[in-house]
């Protein structure tokens, strides 16, 4: 009993573990995100490429249908990108907050230019963009990755 009473737990000293930048394995990879979003756009916009018996594109732009497709694109882009980052980090969640945005529009011979801005630190934060078009309809998906530890 005498030896047990004298044993005192050692004092634990914790070091500050705050990281100011993501590790190499945690970094957002623009080309990986672009490839994931491009594949999602191609999969979701396949319905737009359906043709009638005469070989003409049969899908007509409808704002309600476009809204549903946009929600599916954003949801799938987010799920696929998170899964890819978790796989690369051996199951650890990403150290980024993601903002996804998608747009679909009808192309009637006009030129479309989409732009966005975000305030961030250029060493840590990043963005990726993927586009799809078939001459009649266009789609853009954007992902903003903001470092958050």
C-alpha cells in the first residue's frame, strides 16, 4: 500500500497543435476536383443529349427541371469530392470548408461569361471550375475550398 500511495500521475504537457496550413496530403487539388465535377456534369447532363427520331435534341429548357438538375449536380459534386479527399487522407475529414455553385442555361447563339470572386488567402484556399455544353444548353459547376482547421 505504501508504494501505491506514493505514485503520482506525471504532469501532462500538451503542445499547441494548431496548424497554419494544410499538410501535403490534406491539400485541395484543383485538377482532382475539376475531374470529379466534369464527370458529374457529364453524367447529370446526359438527359439533355437525348434525341428524337429525327436526330434532333429533344430536351427543352425548363427552369423547374434545371433547378432539380442543379441540386443533383451540387449534391453529387460535394459527395464525390468529400469521398475522394477522405480516401486520400485515410478516412480523416477534409480540413476545408466547401462552397459549391452550379448554373444551367439555354444557349440561343449568345455568349455567356460567368465570373465569381471570393476573399481568401492564396496560399491555402483554392477553387475549381468545370464546364459542359452541347451547343444548346450549358452548365457550369464551381467549388471554392477554404482552409479551416
